[in-house]
C-alpha cells in the first residue's frame, strides 16, 4: 500500500508565483498609465491669454474720449476701466496695475478688481499736472490729469512717457524766505584794504510760479559780513533789491534740479560811518541747486551760486567791486 503525502512546498511556490505575477502586472499598468497619462496631459494646449486692444475709461458711466472738464474739484474721483479687444468685446482682466506719476497732485485711495471691470478711487490733492499709468490684460494706457483751483481736467492721452504731454498748465502766487551763508572777496580796482570773511544774507521774496517749472520773483535782502582792514576786523553791511528767475527741470518730481539767475541794486558799506567806504550800484547773480516738495503747497530750496557786484554809477571811478559766493537754504509756499 502506497500512501501519498501532500507537497506543501510546491503549493507555497505556486501561490508566491501567482502573487509575484499580479504585482508585476499592477506595476506595469501603473507605469504605462503614468507615461501615457503624462504625455496626454503635456500635449493639452494651455489656454491662450487674451490681450486687450484698448482700455475704456469711464466717469459716471460715460466713456472719456477727449478732455473731460469737471467744474469744482471733488473730494474724490471714481473711474471705471474696462479692457476690450479690437471688436469691442470685454476681455478677461489680468495683471492690473495703476501708478500715478506725481502723487502730490493725485493720489490713489483704492481699487476694486471685478469680473469685467476695475473701479479706481482717486483723490485730487494740489494744483498741478500729472499722468496715470494703467496696465492690465496685456496693454497700457496713459491718462493725463490737470488740476487747477476749481477745475479738474482728464484725458486718456497716448503719451509714451511721463511728461510728454500734460493738461493745460497753472500759475500760482508764491512767497518765501532764504538764509544764505556767504563769502566776501573785495577787489575794487585792486584795492586790498579789505580782506573779506564769511557773512550772511537773509532774503524775503514773492512772485509768480508756473507749472512748467519757471518762476519769477522779486525780493529784498539784508546781510552782514566781516572783513580785515590792516589787521583790524571791520563790519560790512549789505542791502539788496533784486529780481530773479528760476527754472526747475522735471517740475513734477518731488526732488528736482533748479537753475536761477538775476540781478538788482545793492548798497554795501565797509567800516564805520565816519571811516569806511561804500558802494551802491548793480549786481548780477547765477546759481543752481534743488527744490524739494515737503507738502502740497510747501517747497524747500537749496542753492549755491555767485554774486558779482559792480560800481557803474559813480562820478569818480567805476569797475568790479566784489565777488560773493553764497550757500542758501529756504522755504516757500504757493497760494
């Protein structure tokens, strides 16, 4: 009698083989799915970004196509901006940015990006001109703004850079004061009696200023300096009546370079009333520096320049009298 015992080792091998085969099939399926699925996803084209052909800017529901003049400057200004394609269809809003070239004239209070438009709130601040740059949906638009005492003018111009075109300009009264530290070199007809030292000159002035950066002012100056006369210190008093013109480059910048030139009448006395000499005639001046906007109607000024004094009205002898180098700092206001 033959008895067959079960082969447990063979059964275990068959089970292991089936499991290994299933694992290989599953792994191959996942690999193929990853490879082919990735290729399919990579071949799906990305949705193209629609670019706007122009931006329609509206005020109170009306598109601004030319100069819009608002009588009476409002506390705030609300503009609606809609990007459109060449056929006039609204395109999706992407990449919205707004920048005001001179925030002292016009400030951005806030903006709200909606589904088909952007609403921007602006605040008029001081008289002047500026530009607003708007970017969205792949295009850019310049808006020109001019702010006067009682009028706000807006135009969606096509300027390519800030300052290329502005609204009609403004003119304002201005007044200020300046304190100058001065050197003094006396050389009338080669006379070396007085060797000049440092002194000061205080000026007060007033006039007109234009949006172009040009200003014309007249003023009065009072000062005193020191000089050596044969080893003795003497006082030099100075009085000036002047008129001066100045021009500020890049007038819409907060800090801007300035040149100035002018002249007037002066009276300078060296020494005491009984023992001294004095000259009273004309002087010319020229200088440069910077203006800095501290507040919408307050401007600081810093200057360096030269004054040249001449004697042209004497009955006895005339000629160059003195050269004065000045370093000035002051402040002025617009009204």
